[in-house]
C-alpha cells in the first residue's frame, strides 16, 4: 500500500534543501550561532531570514510564528511551502505541497481543509494552523492504514464505515456512507483511495458544522427545518 509521510519525506526534504540552502544552519539548532546573547542571536536570525529572501514587511509575521516554533521538520516544511515568503501558507501553496507528498486535491478541497483549521477567515494558514493541518493529515492517514484490512491502499464501503465510526461519525448510517462514497469515487471502483477518503472526511466535517449551526437554533430533536435559501447556504458551507 502506498504510504504518504507527514510532515517530512525525502522528496520534501530535498525541496527544502534546494529552495533554502541554509536550512541546516538555520539559527534555531545550529552551532553556527554559538553566542548566548539573545539580542545578538535575534540580529543574526534577522540576517539569516533575509538571506532566504523574506522582505522586511514579512519579518514581523515570521517572528510571531517563530516565537513558538521549534527546530522541527514541520518548520522547515512550512518555510518550503511558503513560496511567496509572507509568513503564511495560501491554498495554492498548500495544494502544491500536498501534491508533492502524493495527495492530489482540487483547490476547492484544499480551501476546505484550510477553512476547517483556521478561524481567521483569511484563507491562509499561519505556522500553528499549518501544524494542526499536518496533525490532522497524520491522524487520518494512520486511521486509513489501520482500517485498510485488505492492504490494497483503498477502503471498501465496510472499511469506510468502520473508519468513520472510529472518527466520531457513528451517527452516519450506511445509506449516507454509501451516497458519500459514490460522490467521492468518480471512477466507480467501490473503494476510496487515501486522498478520496480525506476529501470525503472534509465534506462530512463541513456538513456537520453547517448542520450544528442550524441545530443550535432548533435544539432537542437532532433535526432541522430549512427553507430553500437556508438549504443553499448550508450546502455552500460543505464545498
């Protein structure tokens, strides 16, 4: 079965080193900067960041992220993904990074991934949100591999149902799962690949968020009543 590594892979590591030749001597974990003075270290950090091509305008955003960043592969991957050096990852940048890791998503699906993990409503990810996305992807990949009992690299309908129940969607019945599987299985193989399963999970998370928003105004029954305009609004939140 195909395995996608998060957050680091040999391909992504190679990209980081090509794009940022000074990554291995970045000041967070480098003997290149033996000084103990925080002010001196900050000046050297600023110079090092500028050698990577970041503008002065983006430094404040970067240092805000770096304040809680650790010298980890995720930080190197964040730098590699942030192509325009503005301290945040856009949907297009995230789409390119995921494609390099073997996950091919439409821009619409990537935007859904960002929306579910960012409450700033800017359509971008800062470093903390980027870490949350990576954690989500690692967890869902681990679940996918665990429930792929046949080791085919795809989940059949019964495996999808078991995985969704484990993920907290026990209230989703077999009919709904069947419809969802068909919607995210355009080649009609009756099984979902990892990227298709992730896309379906994002859809279900978005649908639950939209449902809960209306259910909060109609508590108690677990059912909601919508007029057409409300239905269109709810449907738009799942895309």
